[in-house]
């Protein structure tokens, strides 16, 4: 059960009628005219896989027709798509499982991609679970790594299991398409190439609102609710139980403020009611990938680690020199977070203001 | 109103241990619990029962030992319990699992029409969040995942209004029964069982159903009915390098001051990430 040196999948024969399934698709997640960045991360990843297979990358953009939707189609090319399937209907304005499932099932059955990728978001997981059932095919959720087994051209989808203690690689045998969801920020954002263009395939599903049972009464945007936007923060200062008591959270907020970053926490702090769930980093919280992650008083349990280990630079502050977090942080500081945090706030403040005067 | 709650018995994942030599999961002695995410759904079902009256049936597919989880759910206030167990189900992936559970829900519907199915958001062992949507799709029920609140439920009009978490906010949805709901974690707190329910749970004669009881087709369950296979299981590679420790000068026999450590840390950060330094400085210069 150790990792074989050369990736090799389970041997199987793809039946003749499934060989016409070609190309890698990403279902682009757009709500209210804005695209979830995981979709572009996946287009970038799909590009790499498609180049290995020598096939095209397709981006499926669904919604009500609008200038914003056209702009999204254009963006799909700049991030690496060859074809955009633009599926428009007024009924698709808001995400609802049933019409999205019906339309996607038809589009997949018509154009036959071999791989379909979605973000492991509330929309992506909801839709993926439904269409994998209508298409009667395999779906691997929450992948952290995608690759191709070249010997049989099948998708090798790797995901954590048992809370990240183990990884497993899953393969879909003689069924097509092969489906996978990937968490936001797990894959890196591809560079834009504004000169890239491609084909647009327009699809008009002609849906009837009367056929849709679920109605959207209203939408309460988080922007109006003041939720932490952790997943997109460049700098995160995170606190664990080592901070001792809720009042000490102020120390991480102060440092985050000087750095222009966000505050994250471990699960025990959320469970103890120190702060809201929107700040939890980890397996059951958010996956983050900031440029700098400062972990103060965090032991580095696997469930926390899986949510932040892809950060560019991790500084861990812990009183215990043997804390597991030092095994994967880039920089370690053995010391009391309660005194180090204010000193860091000061030091960064000074460093940055000195430069402001000089500049 | 008839509500079915799907629960899964899982190993208490906080206590999973990996055998150091063989890299396999050591299940011996690991306590089994009801999947924690399922408890939010069970509680919500019991609240509907308290409010508008309903029969709550808990359903699990698993080995005979999963009986303990069903009895636990009964002790919390569920009315009936079905254990779907058959060697032929072994090795089922989510597509096959949702098929098998759907066959049992259809059979329950023959006794009394099922109006609502609750599933957990996801399991802590499988972690896929696929079985709920799979069941909804197969039954043709409206699918309501990541629900944070059931605002109202009107039995006469068969209408339900819920709040659903989406990436950028909360959707308020109105739909018609029957539907399948998964509750988001933290939306309620599971109750304590009442004494009489505990006694009833201990005496309750469980329904134990096999593949043939529900009429599930053999080719759609177990390994045969599962499109996915696990081709490899492995332990995550530890990062090759351990953290570089930040050190600072200190007067003899004393620990360096927090100030000295912090200053050293700032230099280490900016040294490791020169680009970050520029960005921070640019931001600071812009007065942000
Ligand atoms: C199914 C499941 C899902 C989970 N999901 C998540 C998740 O999404 N996110 C998550 O974070 N956890 C999650 N957990 C919990 C996880 O297993 C750990 O319990 C948790 O991450 C530990 O949090 P902690 O590091 O804050 O606390 P602890 O493990 O208690 O660590 C505290 C650390 O602070 C240090 N310390 C103490 N005092 C000081 C001081 N003054 N200065 C500096 N350091 C100090 C200690 O040495 C220790 O290393 C999950 C668990 C389970 C079972
Ligand atoms: N074997 C099972 N028996 C009963 N319910 C299940 C089973 N497997 C999954 N479920 C339900 O489906 C939900 C999602 O599971 P999963 O797709 O494995 O993450 C769980 O929270 C349960 O409510």
C-alpha cells in the first residue's frame, strides 16, 4: 500500500461506445454575474490534463443571457479553454438543482466529454451529485490532485480520506464521463493570456419556469452580512487554542490589520464560540492558500493542516518546540504567542511606516 | 407526514490510527458513532415532528453492528428504524449506496408515503456529500442541500421555505414536498434522549431488510454497481524539510526578548518572500 513509483491504474477495457467521449470540461460556476475563482483554477488544471491527453478543454457557462455572461465566456478562453459551451435561458438565472441538472445531463449526453470537473463548493457539490446520478457515472469529491493514467487514459483523482490521515486515488472504470470536484484554492490560479480565443457553442435549452418547482424568494448576500472572506485573503493570521481565552483574539486581529490580512481560527475556537464558523480553516472549514499564513498557538492537527498547507509561506508560533506544526511550517518560532504577537504587530508596523516615510 | 432520516455509522475519525508498518487503517477498538453531520438532520426532523406531527423513520445501510446507531436514534425520539444489510451491498460506492437506500425508501413509501428525506451534509469517513443528492435525483424529490434554516412548513399546501447556504450568500427557497434536505452543521444542537424513549429503543424490534426485501437489482449494488474503484491508498508524504527556526541574539543566560524574536521573524518572512515585502511596502505606502 505504499506509493508506487510509476502511477498505474487498474486495468480495464473501455467499451467501444464510450471511446467517443473526448475532451475535458469545467462547469464554470457563476452566480449573479461573478465567477467563483475555483472555476478558473480548474480551467488551468484541465489545460494541463488535456495537453497530456491531446484533447480540448471545454468550459460550460450557464445562466441567463447578459453582457456579464459574454464577458465570462471570453475570460474562459484567456484562462485556457478551447471551446465554450454557452448555455442560456432565463430559467437558469439563479442556481437551482433541478433545471441545472436537466440541462447539464442533456449537454453532456450530446457533446460527450470524457472528464467533467466542478468546484467543491455548495453549488458544485450539489450539482455534481445530481448529474453523476442521472448520468450513472463515477464522481470523486474534494480532490486535491488530478492526473492521468497514461496506460489507459483514465483520470487519477486523489483525495484525502478519514479526515486527511490517508490519501486515496480513485478511478472511474468503464463509465463516462469521469467526474471530480476540487476545493477552491487547491489548484493554483492560471496566468491569463488575453490573446487566446476559441469556439463558442451556443445551447438554448428552452426551459419553462412553470416546470420548475423550487422558486428563489430572495438572496441575502454575505457582503451585506459582514462575513470574513478568508478564501481570497493574501495574508492570514490564524489563532488556535494556545491563545488561551477569547479576549486574546484581539492580538491576531491587530496583527492582521497591520498586514492588511484576515483572521482565521482552528475548529475548537469556533466550537467554543470565540468567533464564527466563517473563520474556520481546515477539513470542515475553508481551504486557504495565502501568500503568508501566521499560525499562533496552533498544534498543526491533520484536519487543520489540510486546509492551509498550500500557503506560500507558513510561520508557526508555538511554545512547544515539538508541536507537529513545525514539521510542515516553513518558519518556526518557539515562544509565547501572547507576547510575540504584539511584538510582531509593532515590528511590522515600524518596518512598514519607516518605508512610507522613506518612500 | 412521514420523514426518513438516513444515518451512517462511522468510526470516530479523531481516533483513526494508521498501522506504522503496513499503512492500513487500524479499526480495532475505534469506537463507532453516528456520523456527526447526520445528527443536525435528525434533530431538524425531530423538531418538525414536535411542531407539526410526523413519523420519523431512521434508515441505515451497513453491517449488523450498525444496529447500535439506529437504537441511539430511537432513544433520541425517532419512531421507527430500518437496518438495510446484505453482503451483496459490500463495496458500494456512492452511486450504488444511493441506489440501495432509495430502494428502501421506496419500500417505506409503500407503507406510508414519504414526504421528506433528511441526509447529513456529508460523512466523516466517506466525506463525499453525494449520497443525499443521489437519493433526491433517484426519487425525483426537490433537492435542498446546505440548509441553514427551515423557515416554514405547511402540511396542507405541501409547501416548505428554507434558507440555503450558497457561496456568496443565502438563498431563500420555496418549494413543494416531497424533498430531500441536508442540514448544514452548527444549525441546531442534538437533544438529549428522554427516559421512556430510551426504554423503547432498547426493546424496539428493528426491521432488518436485505437486498431482496427491497427488490434492489443485483447489478446496481456492491462492487458491480459501483463505477469508481480505489486504485491506491497511501499516507501523505511529510514535507521534506522541517521549519527553519527563527533565532535571535540574547544577553547571556537569558532568553531573547519578544521584540528581538519578532524583529528576527519579520526579517525571515521578508527575506523568504521578497515579493511579499514589496507588496506590503506598496500597500503601506499607499496608506492602506
Ligand atoms: C471530523 C473532524 C474535523 C475537524 N475539522 C477541523 C477543521 O476544519 N479545522 C481545524 O482547525 N480543526 C479541525 N478538527 C480538529 C483538529 O483535530 C484539532 O483538534 C484542532 O485543529 C486543534 O486546534 P488547536 O491547534 O487550536 O488546539 P491544540 O491542538 O490544543 O493546540 C494548541 C497549541 O497551542 C500551543 N500553545 C499553548 N499555549 C501557547 C502560547 N501561549 N503561545 C504559543 N503557543 C501556545 C500548544 O503547544 C499547542 O500546540 C477536526 C476534527 C475532527 C475529528
Ligand atoms: N450507508 C449509509 N446508510 C445511510 N445513510 C447514508 C449512508 N451513506 C451515506 N448516507 C447518508 O448520506 C449522507 C452523505 O454521505 P456521503 O455522500 O458519504 O458524504 C450521510 O450524511 C448520510 O445521511
